[in-house]
């Protein structure tokens, strides 16, 4: 594996994520407590684009199935699930529940992470 530049550290504000490409791989960079972490942009459950998810502290919430991952370690924190919704949306969600029952049998795994370092303001990722 080699170190490849993935962008500028200043382009990733604290508490945010940014999609980049390094070595032909789509990678999401996340900045948590001043450190930048890198992981494969595809959810290891159903291949959703993780850069579209939500970062809450060090937990990334998948935008499609709401599984939670620790971006500092890549470890899966929660299984995929449906969010709670009020009113008429519950009927729509009932149909989606069957799909989720099927998808729930597809095991979610930890994130594929990459070693990172910052040199002269540039984010370097080992891919």
C-alpha cells in the first residue's frame, strides 16, 4: 500500500465529511475532534454512499438503512433499522418493513478504513 494525497485538511471542517477519490477508490474523509479519518464510501451493508449520511460525534449514520458506524475505528455500532415516523407515513413504512425484513438478513460488517496522516496541510491516505 502506498500513501496518496486525498485533499487538503482545511477542506474537511470539524464534524463534517467529504467525498474524495484516492488511488481509484471513493473514500469519505471525516473530521472528528481535530483528527481526519478515512473509510470506503460504500456502506458494507447495501453499498449506500456514506458521504450522504449524517455524522453525529464520531458516529456515522448510513443514509439508506440507518446503521451506525464509528468512523474512528470502522466498527459497526448499530444494525440497519427503520426510523420511527408519525401519521400517514406509517402506512408507507409498513410496505417498507417487508423490504427491511429481507434486507435485515443481509449482514452489515465493519467499515473498510484507511490509515491517514496530514502533511503540510494535505490529507494523505494509505490505499
